[in-house]
C-alpha cells in the first residue's frame, strides 16, 4: 500500500506532526510539497499549531486577496484547505488586473461618444454578466470569480484598433471592476477612481441582445488536429459548416485527393473531418 493511501485509510494527516519536524529542521517551505505527495493537508487546529493569523495574512497579501481567496477556494457550504500557493495565485490575478488598467490608462480614461461596439468582445462582457448574476443568486462565489478571471483574459488579449474597439474595451474594464468590487473593494474602487469614474458602483445590467450572435467562429479539425478556424452563421447545420470549411485554403490542402471517412459536427462549437 502506498504511504498516501495508508494515511488516508487511517485518517491520518501528514500535517499532524510534520509541521513541528520541519520547523526544527528549518525546512517549513517543504510542507506543501510533502502534503501533495504523501497525503492531505491537516485541518486547522490550535493543537497542531497550523492555524493562520488573519492579521499576518492580510498584512502580507492585502484584505482583497484574502477575501477573494476564501470565496474562490470552495462553495460556502464546503470546507477548504488553506494553501499558500493558491493565495499567491489570487494575489497575482489582482496584480495583473491592476497592471493592465495602469498600462491602458490613456484608452480607458478617454471619452467616447455612444457608438457601435465590437460584437465579439461585447458578447463576452455580457456572457460574464449573465453567468455572474446566475451564480450570485445561488451564492456560488467561486464560479462568479472564475467568470471574472475568464473575462479578464479576454480583455487582456484584446488588441483595440478602432474607436469602436477602444470604447468596448473601456466598457469591459468598467464591467470587470464593478463585478469585482463586492469581493475586492479596495482595488476596484482605487482603479475606478483612477479612471475618473464618478457614477455609483452598481451591478451592471445585462444586454440580452448582445448574446444573440449572427455568426460564430469554430475550430476545424482534420483527423483530430486543429488546422483552421472558420466563421459560420450561428446555428448553421453540418452541411453549411462543411461547405464553408472546404473553401478555406488551409483546410483544402489537407483534404484534397483524400477520402473523407467521417464528419463530426457539434453545432456552433466544432467541425472535425476525418480523412
């Protein structure tokens, strides 16, 4: 039997005694690594000397990080383990948000006339709002935060070229900060102040019309490997998707003079041509 299985079967946590041993050896940093390899972390207990001083944690990472970590670690009804590396991950996320806003201040502080929006980015913004609102009703704070992280990835990867793009990016950042505010109020309010945002911080309204897509981009695989991405009408059937794919030069070179044995199509998601 493996050590890890033995410990689990006998309900013994590797953290019961290892913390004291590592402290004497001056190797406290090895605890997380040992726990991951040999067994589950110990539950917090004064007798095991593994409790966390909230004041020290807040002093090191900030109240926003600790609050966000607690909400993200697990649903409210479940227990969770206090893992330092996970806290550092949340801290990095907040730093990335801060650095992104600072590095794009000229775009985000600019005043834009009400205009059309970049459809793809505006879709992602409203998809985040929709998921956030649904999760909030169920008190699923961990998935709410996951939605914010996903939206931030879209925003940080987006390269604005036109005023339409810049306007949409600004809407996206304001949306992100407003949704982040209940869980990380210090950072969100500071960044909103930098952006000279003076309106009330309210939960953003959902624009349901933005979630209706005229067209979608889907990856095209040849025998399981992605070879190109095509744009097709939203809700298009397999025949339409295949016709569009066959006009793509990247796809044509992989299917010309080959027999198509099978086509796997997932509406609005994927086209896989097996040759």
